């Protein structure tokens, strides 16, 4: 009778466990910028899968006892984090989410402990984390999560607009920084995180961050390929949105004329400082 119970319990766990979405296409993992389809599993499916990991992972077992405190929207992020912790890359710079640090906590434990509170007090940061996972490789996802949750993001409520604003730029940022991938160094992963950290700051205006994609598209559309116009995003996002809005209408013609003359335009300098062309 007990044997039958064990078999039934094991089978139930196996049926309720969703496939690891990072390895479902095999163990060969694409590096650099990737495109993952967001989860469409039900909350009950995700919770059952999370519980199936609790049997062998103490950090997950502890998280399950607090899962009701979390905004259900971010259960998928919790499962992604758990699944990432179960992937070991065959490189010397693998990030082990289960290794305990000097405070006797693993990276996985730090993230899972923070999720319930962050899901209610800084959901935009979690949206950003999910967007990074959906648009970059396993190593970059692990690096980003480890670095992001080394901060107390629940205390960063004043940065919620900036966290929310940069989300739409992540797919392009991943292509720009992570491609081509470097399998032996964290340099590109660090550059990716540092760029976002620099933009998500109190000095940055969320309205400007939301315009980054639009400005990039205007530059590409109105510039010959051989001319690279400098666009200093860290300077641009700190500018006065009103002045930028006034200058934006002039930008396409300015770039076109500069292209005819073979000149470059300091796009960020023009948008943030020059109200009218002279």
C-alpha cells in the first residue's frame, strides 16, 4: 500500500512538472540575444511545478511556504529563476545559484526571499527581470538576476517609473551588447547590467527612457550606413523632456542634411540643448 502511494505520488509530481523551458529544445543553448515566448501556463500549473522542485531544493521548499504572499503575476518569474538554478553551463564561468555565500545564503535563496515583497512594492523591477530573461541567454539571465537581487529592490520605489520605462528597450539592447557572444568572459554581461543600472537612476526621466527606441529608429531611417551619429543615451535620458520634445521634430531633417554633407550630428547634444537650429 505504501509502495503504491509512493509510485502514485511520484507519477503525480512528474505529470505536474512543466518542462524546463530553457532546455526543452535540447542541451545546446543559444548564446547572446535570444527570443523566448512568454509563459502561458496557468497559475496552478506553475505552482505545482514549483512544489515539485521543493522536494530536492530547500530554498524552494521555504519559498513554497510564502508563495501565497506573492502577486500571482510573477509566479512565472519565480519558476524561471528555479529552472535557471538547475542549469549548469559547461564553462569555467558558470554562475551557481545554489552555492552558499559567507552569509550562508545561496543566490536562489536571496532571490526567492525577495520576490513576494518586491512583487507588490516594485513590480516594474520584476517586469524588467522577466523581459531580460525572455530576450537573453541563460548566462546573461543568471548574471542579471544575481546582480539585480544583490540590491534591495523593494526599497527602490522611487525608481519604479525608470524600471518600467526601460523594459521596451531590452530586446534591442541585448542585440547591441550581447551579440556576438563571448563564452569565456562576463564582460558583455557586465556591460549589459551596468548600462541598465546607469539608466535606471533618479536623474533619468522615464519619459526620455521611453523615447530611446524612437530616437534610434529616426537615426537609422535618416542616416546613411557609413555615417555613425553619436547618441549618448546616458546624457539624453537626463535631459529636459520639454526641450527634447521641441527639438525632436527637427531631428530627421538635421540628420538627412548632415548625411548629404558627410557630417555627423551629436544627437543627444542636439536634443537636450539646442531648442532651434541656427
